[in-house]
């Protein structure tokens, strides 16, 4: 199934809050099997769909170069929060490191730790 996200919905520089809002707005599309919750696998597909907007210069890796030059400070801060995803330690995140790695936003939003996000959890996370 193709993801039809509204243009510009996902930005590399988007704040976590914006991503939660987008998940809420696109809940039915993200919930591929329609069971009323977003599983880690379904969230992984969202991350996959986001990748072209994240790797803005298209070199296959997420680095500081993928952020607008006027946002270098914020870029470094954001990247510093996901250095643990760099499993091969080359100092940059590949698509698979990013997509398959632990998703801090997902974990934080999953209040009861059952491995899926329901709408109510996202609504709490969006506040
Ligand atoms: Ca689901
Ligand atoms: Ca890149
Ligand atoms: Ca890496």
C-alpha cells in the first residue's frame, strides 16, 4: 500500500510533536491492518516513507548536511539524541539504521509498553 502523505507533512527538521500530530492525522493510513493501533512494524513503514525527506541530499545517510544550514545547531542537538542508532559506529545513520533502530518517539508514546500505539496514547503524546 502506498503512503499518501500530504506534501511536506514530514520534514527532517520536524519536531517530535509535529510527527505525533501527523501520525494522528494519518492514523487510518498508518494503521495498515486496521486493528486500531499502530504496531512497531507499521511505524517502521512510516519511517521508511519519511526517509527521502530525512536524507535531503540523497547520499543515503542522515548527517548534519541534511539539515538547512541555518539549523545546524538544532541539527546537531537532534542528531546527538539518536547517536545510539549508529550501530556500525561510522558517525552517520544509514536508512536501515534509522528505520530499524529503536524509535524514541514510539517508545515514549507507548505509555503502557504493549508495543503498539493507540490513538489515545498519541493524543497524550501530542500535548
Ligand atoms: Ca495496526
Ligand atoms: Ca544525507
Ligand atoms: Ca552508521
